[in-house]
């Protein structure tokens, strides 16, 4: 069966080899093989097709760097939305985005490993299975659905601290609010409270 698939693939010209619906690849354990549902070779030019074909579908996907073989495993309730985030360079995964910038999208392929029911628990379990199987290098966190083990840089912690401080009321606003809420203006005025 494997030889038939590869022989069929070789018969296509490179221009026709934009999309292969079934490709077999092996993990480090040669007894385990995975057949992705879809595989996209030219992701930079096939973006509209990829997004359309995966609209409203939930599943597990894998970005593969064709230059160095490193990969990223992800899952999404809506693959269309999540894959579009990767295309837009929204820093959803800094290591993957740096690799996209360094090697270019044309150096990557995308595999939809499996479609799943629209259930977060199932997605996380399956994503963890593929984490353990492929040991993807571009994934920052090694536990699916968990930020456990993530260590923020000092710069990031400072940015988060400043953001939190900026969201608090300034002293002037606090004074105005305390004046406005005294006496009859207070929403709890005249109400009795239990011990």
C-alpha cells in the first residue's frame, strides 16, 4: 500500500502535487504509522483552499519544516480560525512564527492529522498523544491544554505588571468615585446587611 501511494505521487508533475490526501509517515517507533487526513505541500499559495476545506472542523494539525524536519503540533475547535491565526503571524507560538519568518512559508507543509468531535477534552487528549508520539520541537509547552511549565521572561513579567497597573483607576478617579458613592449615591444606601 505504501509503495502504491508513493508511486502515484511520483506520477504527478510538481505543479499537480499541491495536495496529497493520504501520506504515510513513521514515528521513531517503526511499528507505529499515522495516516494524516490531509497534507498540504504549498501552504503559502494554498491558504484559501486550506482555510475553506477546514472551515468549522475541529482537529489536530501539524506544521512541518521541510528544511530541518522540526514540527509543531496543534489542536483547534475551529481549524479555519486557528490556522488563519498562524498565517497572520499573531505570535500564537513564538518559535513557530520565528521559523516561518526565517525559512518562509514555502519551506513548510501542513498536515491535518485527525478530525475530532467538537469537544475540548477529546482534542486535548489527542493532542497530548501526538505530542508524545512526535515530540515536536516548535511546541513551547509539552502538556496539551496547560500552561504548566511556562516560564515568563523578566521583560514579559514587567509588561504584565505594567498592564495590570495601567488598568487600575488613577488616584483622581478613585477620589471622584468615593465622593459619588457616599450617602444616598451609594448603591447600598439604606439596605440592611446580615452579620
